[in-house]
């Protein structure tokens, strides 16, 4: 099922680590870097409308509702996942899931990076 595409722009001149937030309701969400090989895939993860998963691309952490006591790293399909940083310029990201309903969404937080 589709969740939609998001375009972000890193105005810097160096790659920037992002924090992704996937808001439910959805089951087995994933984020794909369109035109690149970055991908985060969850298996066995269900988010209700009141929940989100916080994905820190720098520290490789995944917390339900941003709570370190609710670590869901064991739900990441490492065989199908490649962590990445946002390159300079525009990036398109796609949120999809086995099941997804409105108001599910993807939020991307980052700062432009400069070398």
C-alpha cells in the first residue's frame, strides 16, 4: 500500500543525517530513498493512529513514540535495510507499508550540513 512521497532539500554541501518519524496507523512501514539505495524496512511493527516510530539515521536507533524504553530495533529487517544520510540537494523519499491509512505520514527532520 502506498503512503506517499516526500521531497526534502539539503541546502548544505555535505550529507546530513536525518531523523525520520513515521506516524500511524500502519503495519510494516518502510522508507525508500527514491533514486538511491537507502531503505529502512520494518517487519512485525504496527503503529496505531496515536503512535509513531522515531528513526535516527546517525545513531541507528528506532524508538516507538521517541521513548528509548520502547526500542523497536528488533523490528528492523536488516537484510533489507540500508541506513543513509541525505545528500546535498533534493531527495525524494517514499513511505509505504503493508497496510497504511490516513492520517499516516512521514516527517523528516534534519539540518543542512556543510563541510
